């Protein structure tokens, strides 16, 4: 998975609790992305980062925040988890934004909010 | 609202047959169209991609056909093999950004 790890791989939590998912890369890529995958929706971009401390919103950012204090780590936080945030979360990395710059995906984190 | 519409949701094909997946879009700001393949429990992986100034791209048994005027593109898997059984996502990239919009996915099952 192109030097990308996600932790935890599985998590079950309760509504209203905070949750932080971690993406760690060893490729020194500049761009990092968080997606969620839901049946019937494909993958939808939550937030992305174009450098340390530089982040921007994706199409489904409500209820999520991110932080990137180091090139290799990109954190996704659910401040107060809701059942609608039950999903599989994927991190992706990319060296740039040219057409040839492929996005490489991590193995995913399955989150269940009860 | 999904910016890239993908069909069918699933398909079953016999070994050696052809699998065809179709995608359509409206946003003319898309400038790159990758296809991703995903096996159960894994993250998606780039399979093949095409630029809008090219009408067809072939890599091995996988071919993308692109119709710019109709805003449609499709993936053809020739001589389908059981190892091709996976979920396939079409995607489109917004011009000069890394943002991808994905289709809903097609689960392909190849029967031996």
C-alpha cells in the first residue's frame, strides 16, 4: 500500500464520543487526503492537505476536522461521532497535482458508531 | 449529488468474456479520468487513466474509451479472469487540482 499505514484498522465507538484516525506515510509525499467510502456513494473526499499545516475542505467535511503537523502524519478527528459517520475511511497520498501524480490509498479504517 | 454517474452497480461475466462499465459526467472542469480497482479489505489502486484529448487507451486487457462530446467514458475488461473479480470505480479529477470525484462503483464477478 505504497508506504501508507492507517490506525486503528477497526474501531467501534459510541455516539457523542470523539474519535481520531491516523494516517502515516513513509513516502514524503506532499499531498494527503481523507475519503470515506459508503455503499452507493463510492469514495467522497472529506479533507485534504497540501503541506504541513495547510489543509482544505472536501465535499463532505461537516463534522470532521483534520490536522497535519508533520509531513508524514495526517489526522482525521470526529469531534462528536454520529451514527451517520459509520463508514470505511481511506487515506490517500500523492506527490503532486499533475495528471501523472497518482493517488495511492491506504488499507482503510472501518469505523462503527453505535 | 454524485458528479460522476457509474453503471451498472454490479455485473457477472463468464471467464473469457468482456466486462463493460460505463461512466458519465457533467462538469467540464474535469481534466483527467482514472479508474481504480479495489479488492475486498484493501484500498483502491489505480488501474488505468485517460486524458480528455485521447479517445482510447489500452493497457493489457483493460481499455478505456472516452467520448468527450457525450461526456462519457467506459472501461472494457477483455478476456475477463477470476482474478479480475473486484469493485471498479471510475473517477474524474478537477482541473489543476488533486481532487477526485468518484463514481459509486461496480462490483464485477467473473465466473470460472
